[in-house]
C-alpha cells in the first residue's frame, strides 16, 4: 500500500511543482538570453558618444534588473517547492481531503511515510533543478566572446577537483549534513502542521506557523549547545577535526530530530486527530 | 477475507459504553449499540445530537474518550477501514483530480471497489470522466462521491447526510442508488434529519438526543406500536 500512497502523493505534488519548475526553467533561459544581450549592449554602451550609447545604457540597466529578478526566482524555487510540499500535506490530511486519506485501509504510519518520502524526493528534485539551471546560466550566459563558456567550465572543475582533493571528506560530511538538514526541515514542518491542526480549532495555518517557530527555536538552541560542547572538545584534541565533527554532529542531530518528529507526528495523527 | 468478517454471529457495528467528549462536554455519552447485518438503518436526531461523531468514530476518524466501538468485532484500524465505505457530509476528493483519477484512486486502495459498476452509474448520469472535479457542480460532485462509495462491496456503509444538500430529483437518485447497490449481508447506516425522504427505504432507525440513544426500533414495529410514521414519531419525540 505504501507504493500506491507514494504514487498518488507524487502525482498530486507534481500537479503543483511541475508547472512551477517549467516556469523557473523558462525564467533561466530568459535570464541567459538577457545576459548575452547585456554583453552586446555593453559593447555599444562603451562607445564614447552617440544616442545609441545612451539608449543601450538605459536598456542595459533594465536587462541587469531582469537578470537579478530571474536569479532571485531561481534561488527561491526550492523554497516554493518546499511550501507546496507542506501545503499538500496540510490539505491532504487536515482539510476535507483528510476524510478520505484517513479512511483509507492503510496504516497511519504508511500515510506519513509516503508524505515524507514524496516530500523529500520533490525537495531533492528542486535542488537538482536549481543546480542544473544555475550551471546552464553560467555555461551559456557568462562568456562575452563565446556562446559556451569553456574556460569558465574548466576553471569550475579545477576548483571542484582541488576542493575534493584537499577537503574531500569534509565536503562529503557537509553534503550529508545538508541532506539530513533537509530531512529534518520537512519532518519539522509536518510536525508543526500536525500540532497546529490538532491544538487549534480556528486559524490552524497561523497556529502551525507559530508552532514551527517554537520547534525551530528549541531545536536550534539544543543543537547549538551540544555542537559547541562537542566541537570545543574536538578542537582541544585536534583543531582540524573540529570541522568534520561539526558536520557529523549536525547530521546526527538532524537525523535524531527527524525520527523524533515523525514519531510524534504519527502518534498525534493516530490518537489526537479531530477533523472538524 | 478474514474469518471474523464472514461470521454472521458478529454484529457489523457494536458500541459499548461509548463516550466521546470535546473538552469537558460529552458529545456521545455511554452509548450502547448493536447493529446487525443486512439492514438499512436511519441514524436520526437534531443537529448536535452526536450523529456525525458516532459515524466518525465508526470510520476511525476519531478515537473514543472512553468505552469502545467495534466494526465486525474489531476496533477501528486499517483492516476495518477496508470493510467500511464512508461518505462524509463534505466533498473529500481533491478538486485538482480528474474524475478518471478518482476511479483509479478507489481501485488502487479498495479491493472491493467495482469499477465497472461505478463507470456504468457515471455514464447514466452523464458524468464525463476526463474533466477535473473543480469544474463540476456541487450536486454532481456529491453524486460522484456517492457513486464511488456505493460501488464498493463493503460490509458497512456509513452515509453522513447523503441527501442534505441536493435537490429532490437527486435525492431520489441517491436513495435508489443506495438500495440497489448494497449487498444483503451489508448494513447501511444513514445519518439525516430529512426523515420523510428516507423513511421508505429504512428497515430500522435510531433516535439520538444529547449524545444518547433514546429509541432504537424497526420501522414496522414503531408504526405498529405508535400508530404513526417515523417522521411523525420523530416530531413527537423531539417536540420543542
């Protein structure tokens, strides 16, 4: 049944995230085109005199603003994806749709597991799309002379190679810590929405946002205190180990918090649910 | 199917000292109830008498404050949810779904869902399965939901106000759909306050007041004993 739940959750979330992703892709293509146009205009604007130079300067400032706007859209895209994941969770469980979801012949923990896995998949997809579109803009929109920025690509891989050569394990642990942080981010939002909807009779969304901030404050404080102590001990023993330890502690904390948040969420769904 | 489902001796729905409170106020108070198989039963009472709460408890959407409720001898869980076909008083299908996707959804999750029956009923009503639910009228959405619910071969149908918000012609369709689709070993529990509309299809009824059952009887017994219809009896019992 988990597979079927997952299929329907993925499909439902795709209905929102796919159009947003297509819009962001179009935005990235336009941004790349605008950057190329900026190179052409900058050549004209560099002329010391002439009406064309004035016009191109004005036009170029608009192009720059357009590029900034598109980069901003690209950067907020994972957040938009995350919001749509949480909205799907809320709608599918705690609005009228919950009357169907909670009467399916499946275990409550399967419902939550499906929501969590599908949420994680879409969150990771949003990261991959962000990186791919960022790379697209850098490759095709940043060379004044050529359509493809080959020297830029070479420099990028040189830097990546150097980082992986010297700090490979650190980069790996940092990546794991980021991934675990994403797990926790979704689990914490699910917990906040569940508590908000169980506790509040009205203004459930507002209550959920409030609960989310409280959860985040408590967790951040706990993580900071424990990280500080562990990293201080690690630094005293071996200074270079502190960075590794910091990433590992952060990842471990995120995983523990994720499991705890999911367990509390499923408990509340099973025992405290009251669809109005 | 499990052995306990097939056993005729186990009632379809049982409540033992069932109590449900929101805060300090009990909505259901020490309800004892046994519903046998093969009946259409009216769950009748004024607003706030606990009808919806009783149905939600049987559907597994609420947990009792005390006492117990059993579906085919088992406390509500994922197994009983497979035996119960529940129609809430609101639209629970996502408006972004197509009609065909709602059929896929029910076919995926309910082993007892009869897709052919559902498609047949939909075509008779002229519901296009390629359209999204948000384009359907409220009445059509309610009919679609009823078709989905009654296209299951469930043991217990829980219908919460199925005719509350629809026109008289649609009421007739809904009631004929209920009568013609439930199996002889199934029980249908219909909550409503439109008694005159459903009286003709009922075998039994329950009167609820202030969270308690004030009367449970077959329709024939009540008519014989009190010399009046269930509708008239309801007005008598609940006279303000």
